[in-house]
């Protein structure tokens, strides 16, 4: 069975805000976080 994950606009905004928060201290970690969250729902 294939599962689909729907990322709502609010969830997407949360991911973007978390990315910005992490990037304040560590750009590489922020990019890894962003990639992981985006790849997880593809």
C-alpha cells in the first residue's frame, strides 16, 4: 500500500520558519533539515 502525505500551506510555512531558525546558527544543518523534510513527503 502506498501512502500519500499532504503538506498543508501552514505546515510548509512552519518548515520554512524552522529552516530560518536553524540557519541562524548553522546553514549546513538547515539545508539538511530542509532536504530531509522535503524528501520525506515525496
